[in-house]
């Protein structure tokens, strides 16, 4: 993996930052967790790309709170289109 930030999908809306911190903390040092409220996904940043890779390999498609996690390397945010109307 190139980056240390992971996309974590297929989360129940009731999942908390603390729950993800504990889950991913079993696979390395968690630097930050950001759950996107009401969307069913979030982001976990590990302390290194190696730890992120370990966490992804260990947790992808595993059951968490009754749902299979979907984990992938987070993609950088897309720049907003300059052509959008501001009105």
C-alpha cells in the first residue's frame, strides 16, 4: 500500500469511532478515525502504510456487527469541478 489511510465501508450507522479504533488497533497504531455520519462508511488512518496493509488484509470481508466490512486504500479527494454553477 502507498498510503496509510483506509476506506471502511458497509458499516452500520450505529458504529462509533471508538469501536473502529479498538478493531483496527489490534493491527497497529490508529492515528485517526472519521465515520461519515448517516452514510455507512468512514476512514481509518494507521501510523504507516505497512500497518494499513496488515489491517486491510486481516479485516476485509470479515464480519463486524453483523455486516462484512469492505476495506480498501482511501483515494485522495477529487477536486471540485470548476464548471459547476454557483447559483
